[in-house]
């Protein structure tokens, strides 16, 4: 098409296309803008909750990571001690509830401010579900995750977390002749 077209219908098409583009671009956002403006209280509460969870995870995640035993990922699963069933069940329910809350907060923090992956990892350690151990190991074997965990633990004077190397991996840590455990310093 020539750029110096003097046909009046050409100017109309260009103006009409521009007008439709503006309408279409704002039409998709207008219902969202209207909803947000009518639910201001909800938006303030959501913003406040986001700030509280952000600050809460900045405090809770390092505390939980420091309290985690260094052999958590290499030892056999723990069996409940011989005790009455009700306190054991109550602790199990509360632990799973806390794990679910942390998991949901961690998923939200993947797009919101916060330590999303570490919060997901802490939430998963509290939850009980089939395949949990292999999923935790898959997450914690990621070098950035393991480095972050061990950095936090090192700052608090704790031993690094030990992680078994994947069975198909030839990764060996210096000083570990068997290659069975890695700590990603």
C-alpha cells in the first residue's frame, strides 16, 4: 500500500482501526478496573495479608530451616513414638494444616514478594502424601535451593543439610569418597 495515499476512505479505515484498537484494549481491562474499584476493602485486606505473609516468611522460613536436622534428607522416615493415639493424631492434623498453609503461601510467593521455593519446601516437609520424599529430594537437589538452605544454616552456625546424590548421578563432593551425600557449599 502506498504511504502517501490521498484516498479519503483510506484515512477513515486508519482512524476506525485506531478507534477499535483503543476500545478493544480498554474493554478487556474495564471490568477488572470496575471490580477492583468496588472492592477496595478487599484489596486493602489482600495487600495487608500479602505484607504480613511476606514478613512472616522472612522470619519463619529461616527459623524452620535452622531447626531442621542436617540428616533430614538422608535418614529413614521417622516412625511415631509409642504414645496415645489422640495426641499423635492431633499433631499430625495440625502439622498437615500448617504444611498446606505454607504450601499455598509458597505458591503465591512465586509471583508475589517472598521466598516462594523455600516456603514450598518447608510446607512439603510438613505435609504427608505419597511420593513426598522423592519430591522433596528432587527440590532440594537443585543446586540453588541447596545453596540457599545451607547459606541460611551456615549463618546460624548449623551444619549443612546432607542430601543423597541421585542414583544416576556421578556427582561426588570433594572429601566424600563414596559420593553418597552432597552438601553443595
